[in-house]
């Protein structure tokens, strides 16, 4: 049996929705629990398949983990295992975040190359560069990154790459540096709030970190780290997805348990489109859409620039704007698998290298579409909310990686959306294959 999401378009979203904890904060934070033998408690953890996958990886690394009512508890049972296997790692790139902690705490690691995905080749050369600078020996053997060290030593590391800073690369080097001998300085570090949240958790464990959230992070290595309790920050990308959902349906939505101060770039673009965006408090924002959606050119950058993880979503809105918009992804120049799916719904979008030219149309028409990656699947739902008729989205496993019960949250706001289980049609080709 398979799941599909069916959306009946044309409803205005209204009401209040709460953002869940941040996927991109909690994944490195879970990896960081490898840095101590003591128990850790992580709260406000979203119920996502990526989180369960990371817990499977930690279990396979000798950790005892539990996950109930939004709280994860971890404890080390056996530090003799240091291999993160291909069958788990290749499903989720963030698995690479166990590399730094394993080298720092267990002085050895075998982590399968995470490989690329539909949004790009997603190399890990900067991770390797940073960890080698900390005196880890790293080599690729049969598709695994094999690392050893006699003990990590602090270093001055420039971690910028051809597409700017690296979020999980910064996380990996930051985690490793906490137990390195001496001081580490990371230049052109990623400034994302998720890196700051990781640094906060590491500090609670006893790490000495300055400058998290700025391009220069300084870490004074310590002998050991202890257990800690931490509450994960809200998921800004999920909250931004709901902000754009309100705009595309000319709705009136309040997003609670979010951080408006971390969503300024998306708020600015929505205001330029003609929506009203009002920070009601430090944890809530109200977005009211307008009938007339102005076209806006959007270019994605590392934080605090417009996030690449909200690129597919804003493209859905621009596809029904009154004019031409130009969207450029400076972080992942190939992150446009959603273009052909939007065009199946009547959008008029032309990809041209790292840029997509969007000619707004009066309305989209619902159609069967295929999710290609996590944020594209969210964008397709937004397009379905605005489209005339019914949109059926297949390959929903992409959505479940990063959105915690999104259809229930949208139903709460008045959307006509449901998850349908169905038996895929048996085809002659299946029989032939059999
Ligand atoms: C994180 O991925 C996020 N994932 C991604 O979110 C997000 O799109 C990305 O940061 C950019 O913001 C997690 O945090 C788990 P990068 P990450 O290393 O760390 C290049 C989602 O939808 N690069 O910051 O893997 C890379 O190719 C996901 O939630 C190198 O060249 O991204 C890219 O062009 C998708 N060498 C740019 O840097 C490296 O060693 C930014 O990548 C590493 C990266």
C-alpha cells in the first residue's frame, strides 16, 4: 500500500497553527549526544522520519535512545561501535553529522558517504577539510569515510566553499572541536539559527564556544562533556511554509511557537508580494494574503538571506502572481525538480541554469503530481491549495521527512486535504519483472 495526499484547492486558510521543533536543529543535536557517556534529554523534537532514522543510527552506534511525547532521551551503552552503515546513511545526508562526534569521542569513525540527492551533488569536501585540520586521518574506502585520530587538536579553519558556508559542515567541525586539545577558530562558519541551537546544547554540556551565529566561531577544547537537557528551537522553514500558505490562499493565519526574528527574509518577500506580515510577539506572526499578488525576484543565500529551503514554496506563490518573477538559487543551483511538476498544474516556469523565470498565471489547475524532495513536496501542497480542482501528490515519504503532521495542521486552518492509502495498480511490467 502507498500513501498519497489529495488537496481540493480554493479554500482560504484561516486560524492558528503551531510550528514544531526544527528538523535541521535537532538532527545535529542528536548526533552531539555521542560526545558524552551521560544521559541527555532533548525536548520539542518533531515526529519526523528523519528523526527516527537518526535515532536508528545512534542505536546502531551503541546508544540507548527513546522518543516519546516530543522528548528524546539518549544514553551511551557501548562505545566500541563506530560504523554508521550505508543502508541508513544513504537515506539522509544529515547522518554525516555523527562523523565529528565519533572522531572526537571514540577517535575512530566509519560513515558511509551520504551521496547526493535530487537537489544537487551535495559534496562533503568541506567536512573532510575541517576534520583533517583538527588532526583526523580521513580516507574513502569502499564508499565509507574512514577516520581515525590519536586525539584532535585545535586549528584555525576556513570553512567557506564555492556556494558559501556549510551548515552541517560547520556543525561537524564545531562538535569535533569541543573535545579537541587547544583552541579552534572556524572562519566563514554557517550563521543559521540551527547552528546556534547546536552551540547552545554543546555549551549546556560544558563546551566553551564563542561567536555561534557569526561567521567566526571560536571553540576552546575541554577534557570531557556532560549530559544536558535542551529544548529545540522552532522549525523556521515549516513556519515559513505556513506563512506562504496563507499568502497563496489569500488567507489570514497566525503561526504560534515560531521565531519571527529568524524569518525576516521570507517576511520581507511576502510584504513585497502584497501580503501583510505582522510579528504579534517574539513567538508568533500573523500573515494575511492579498488578492493581488505582486511578482518579486528572489535569490537564495545562506542565513540571514532568503533560505533555499523556502525556494520551492515561494515559487508556488510566484506562479500565480501578476507578472514575471525571477528566482535564483545560489545555494543549490539545481534545486528545480519542482518546476516540471508546477508546470503540469498550468504554471509557466522556465528553468535557465541556476535561475527560474516564472510567468504568473491567473490560476493553477489541480493535477496528479510527484514529490521529488522534501521542500518540493511542501511547495506542491501550496500549489494544490491555490489550484482549481483536485491535486494528488505521490511519493509522500519526502514530505514526512520534514513536516510533522502537515495535513492535520492544514485541515485545522480550513484546507480540504487528506492522506489516502491505496494499492498501486499492478502493471504488466511488474509481472514481466517478476
Ligand atoms: C543543510 O544542509 C540543511 N540540512 C538543508 O536543508 C539546507 O538546504 C542546507 O543546509 C542549506 O541551508 C540540514 O541542516 C540537515 P550545506 P547541508 O552544507 O548542511 C555546498 C532541508 O530541506 N557544500 O550548507 O548539507 C553544498 O553543495 C534540507 O531541510 C560543499 O560544496 O548544506 C551547497 O551548495 C535540504 N561542500 C552549499 O555548500 C561541502 O562539504 C550549502 O550546503 C558541503 C557543502
